[in-house]
């Protein structure tokens, strides 16, 4: 009896497995049909599912097939809704995370901007009249420098012709022509040296005007620089008086020695002061660039809060930050070298190598800011195109001043070289 009972239980169990097996088989078929069914218009999907299921399972009852298809489509619809909700929540979470990240970036940039402003802050406000006067003085000194330089070149030609005349009359040194030639050599050399001194004076006057109009240099630094420059200008004016009374070759040799001594002492400091003057403009540009970075992160933070897409510019935002930091580092290196040049008293100091190094740092800083401007343009363009934005004025107020910084140091260097070359030539001609 027990044996018969066991066999009946086993039979019932096996029979109960048949519907489950058939259902699993039908579910497997439905998996295969899913793409085909979902590609049909929604009102027709149940009928398409039933027809396809019948093709693959000819023995399935129509009611069972319809029931299976309806259940599967309901599940798919529910799954799709859950997936959409999950995606929405995921996107919202990502947006919240991005907003928090941009807020953190903005707060960091605000702190960095504050530090930058403190480091390069306007230490004193120059009165408008004083600033305007300094600019006018610079312009006048620049014009006088150019005029003196052209006169030096003319006097050089005059001196050259006088030497040729004197050489031609060597056979009759006591003749009137030879005496005129000697007087012409003396007068042209006086003219040459006088205008050369004027070049030096105006070179110092230009640097002085720049320093007096500085808003970053302290009063102590300005006073120290102008006192030194005034002393050099006073010494040069005294030499002009010596030139006017010079008659003999010995007189001219002494004058050139004095000029060489002044120039030897001044050439490094004049280049150093010219380089430091550039700090005013460049520091302002750095602060402005950092302000644009702060504004950019503020815009991105606001866009994230409004559900706008910012993912396309994230890498560019990091590049922008790197370029601005690079410009700041290069600028600080240049400024440090110019201060070293200004304060140096060692005769063996290689100022030419140091000046070249400082100008190299300025050039790299300029290049980094130019690249930063290009990156900012790309960011603005991408944001406008991807989000249909029109007003991004707070991150498009760009400065074009970076191109002037290197020109200023280059011009100062060229003018210093002009005066140095003229001194060397005058020295050669009097010996």
C-alpha cells in the first residue's frame, strides 16, 4: 500500500511540473519575440504576439497565448516605466552632484581670486590728474627719445664725413680745410654725445613716468625708484655741461668714461624697473582672467540647477583653470627675477641671461592666457549650441591687453640696447 501511495505522489508531482515546464518554454519563446512585438504599433502588439506565439507553438490554446502575451506586455510596460523613472532619478542625482561640484569649484575660485587680489591688490589709488600727467609725461619722453635717437644717427653720419675730410688733408695738416675738418669732428662728436645723453635721460624719464603711475608698487618702492632715477638724470645733465665745454680728445675720453660708468651701473636696474612696471598690467589681467573663471562656474552651477546640460564642457573648464594657474606661475617667476636684477650688486651677475629668462617667463604667461581665452570661447560656443543660450555676457568680457605685456618689456629692452650700442660706439670713436 505504501508503495502504491508513493507512486501516486510521484505521479502527481510529475504532472504538476508539466504546466510549469510549458510556461517556462512559452516564456522563452516570448523572450525571442519581444523585439518583434515591440516594433509593432502599440494597439496591435497583443495580436502580433499571439500570432507569432501560435506559429512557434502550434498546439498552444488561443486563450492561453493571449493571456501570456497580455501579461508579458503589461510587465514590459511596467519595466519601461520603472526604467524611465530610474533614469530620471539618476539624471537628477547626477545634476545635483554636478551642481554641488560646480558650487565647490566656484567657492574655491572665489577664494583663489581673493588671494590673487590681495597679492596683486591696488595698494594706492592714483589720482586721475596724477595718472593722466604721468601718461602725458611718458608720451613726451617717448617722442623725445625717438627724436634724440634720430639726431644721434645724423650726428654719426656727420662725424663720419668729417673724419674722411680730415683723412684727405693729412698731407697739409696746417691747411684751412684740415682745421675745418678737425672742428667738424669736434662739433659732430659733441652733437652725437649730447643727443646720446638725451636718449639716456628720456629713457629714464619714461621708466620714471611708468613707475609714478603704478597702482601696485608701494609708495616706498616708487620713492626709492624715482630717487635713483632722478640722481641718474642729474648726473647726465652735468655731463651735458661737460660736453658743451669739451675741446680736446682727452676731454671727450673723460666724458665717455663717465657715460660708461653711469650706464654700467644703470643698465641692469633700468631693465629691472622696466620689467617690474609690466607687473601692473599683467597682474590686472590675471585677476580679470580669474574673475571670468569664477563667473563661468557660477553660470554652470545655475545651468545645472535649471536642468541644462553642462557635461560637454567639463574637461574644458579644467583646462581653463590649468592655463590660468600656469600664467600666474610664469608671471610670478618673471617678477621674482626682475626684483633680483633690481637689488643685485654683484659685478659678475649675468643680467643678460637673467633678463632673457624673465622675458621667457612673460612670454609663456602670455601664451597661457591667450590659450585660456581660446578655451573660454570654445566653452561659450558649446554652451550656446547645446543649450540654446544667448546671454552669456558675464563670461565673455575678455581682455585684449595680454598682447601688450611682452611688447612693453621688449621695447624697454630694445631701447636699453640702443643706448648701450650708442655708448659703445661713442667710446670707440673717441679712442
